[in-house]
């Protein structure tokens, strides 16, 4: 799902919809629970936290080979959650809560239905309002040897293009993972398109990382890719279908698990 654009800001839509859904669900549940005695707020909060926890655990278990440390598991910036596991977990918490507190059953059921309507309906609405996917531009970049690479020649297989720069700290943290993953996905291609740096600066950074002359690195000296896709900052990763159309834009540093999930989504297969 594409991020939500608000003027110059590009925000992840899923967390915003979850927060909005929980807030509206709480308002609805409180209205339905008037005079019932116990407040529904603690139950809804417990359900939301349980759903998020289960969704995270299931996602990590699915991609456990990509989470080598506890720190990686606890780093939620990759937005790695499995919603199909989270929603049933939240529903079970509310079911258990309502089982012991009969006066709250109607309010909790209404709150859950409201949250699902806001989140799932909001996702469907945002997807419908997205502009038509932009195709790969007719653009020629240079590899580290100075040879031209026509981007449109990369069509025909799933393509991941990471836009980065040597001066960008999150890019530098993410770069070693991307360089290692570039050769680990048969049938898909990962391209690292540096935005605006000199070849010498790029080579120096790659050499310091032990990846001098990496074949997947291209130079976009005029930042034409960033302009074409209206990228708000770096790093930004573009997941592009085999026909050259953009499926998803991920803004910010991502994990190997998020990368794997995005590539599997491009292939239309399950891990």
C-alpha cells in the first residue's frame, strides 16, 4: 500500500489508519456502553496491543531467517506486521473480555466492527484514490564503470530500485544489507541508484564496506529518478512490477524481511 501524501509530507498510511480506527472505535464503544457500568476503553486498548503483538510475532516467525538478533525483532521501523494474524487476536481478547462482562458485549462488538470498518475501508479508499502507477521512465543511468544502462531494459522481471545517497545516514546503514541481498533473489533484480553523488564518492563508500565495484549500483547524477517518482527523501525503495509499473513505494530504512516480503508480493507468491 502506498504511503499517504500530505503536502510535502509522506506518511505511512497503515499506522495512521490503525490509530484512527482505534480512536473512533473507542468513541463508539463508550457511547454504546453508557449506563452499562464498566468502561470499554481498557478492553479496546488491550485488544489493540494484543493484535499488534501477535501480528509482529507471526511476521517475525515467517521471516525468522531475516531477524538474526533481538534488536532486529524489536525494531518496528520496518512495519513488519501480519494483519491476518492480528485481527483474530484482537477479536479473541474482546470476546474473552465480553464473556466475563455481559453489559459490555454490545459496546465491544460495536467497537471492533467500527475499527474494522475504518481500517479496512480506509485502506480500500486510499487504494482507489491512488493515481495510476508511474511506469519506468525512459532514462539512461551509468554503472560504476561508466557504461550506460537503459532502465527500460530492466523490465520483464520484478525490479527493486533503492534511491540513496552517500551523505544519508539511514542509507549507509541500509546499504550493506541491500548489497548482500542483491544476488539472493533469482528472478528478481535489485538496483541501487545513487542520487547525485560523484562516482569517486560512491566508490569510496562501497570500498569501505567491502563491496567495491558492486554490479547493482547505478549513478543518477541528476536525480532524475527521484524527480520522476516525486520522492520526498532518502532512502526510498521502489517495488516495480515486471511490466515496469510501480506497485509500492517504501520510504525510509527497511529490514531484510521487509525487502523479502516486497519481492514476494511482486512475484504474487507466498513465502
